[in-house]
């Protein structure tokens, strides 16, 4: 444990006394409602693809995710998704829409620096770790499935 000087300890106590309490129950409820609403829209889109476009339950997932990503990018471009995210917290950040929002926000923020070095160079800073983790995890699971002989 790091040694703390008396001045640092006094500052920490002062900061703790001033810091407002976080409404954890309210934040959890908002995240639950927002995440549930996003999932509800996704399920509704899947049913539309199945009923009106002839997709099966297995094949309707890909266009559903694509439409959710497109909606997220459009809402981000108009500044609406950020307002939803402020209210919903993690409920809007965890689904694929939050990932699309993070990519789009970074691209919009750095577009003045140019397409390659600005948008392209900064767009994946936040999302890069997610992409790498997903790729490495998928590779590891694939190797484990191959070794133990699970057929999918």
C-alpha cells in the first residue's frame, strides 16, 4: 500500500465529504430500461425480417445487427445517441449499438484532422481493444473446439 502524506490524506477526506452520493439503484434501473428497449427493438426487427423478408430465425440475426448499427450511427451523427447515453449509462454502452456509437463518435470528433490520420487513425483507439479481445477470444475458443472435437 502506498504511503500517504498527511496533506494527501486530508485532501482525500475532503474530496470524499464533498463528493455527491451516486444513485446506484436509479442508474441500474435506467440501464436496465435502456438496454431492454434496445433489445426489444432488435427482437422486433428480427421478427420483421422473418415475417416479411423470408429469413429464418438463424439468418435474421445478421441484418438485424446491421440495422441496429446503422440506427446507432445515424442517431450518433445527429447527437441523439449521446443524450440517450447520458440518461441510460451502461444500458446504451454495452449492446452493439454502444460499440457503433464509440466508433462513430471518434470518427466525427477527429474528421477535421483528415480522413486517414484523423478519422482512420483515431476511430479504432477506443474500439481497438474490443476488436482485439473478440478476435483473440474467438481464435482461442475455435482452437479449444478443434482440440476436443466439438462439432458445431
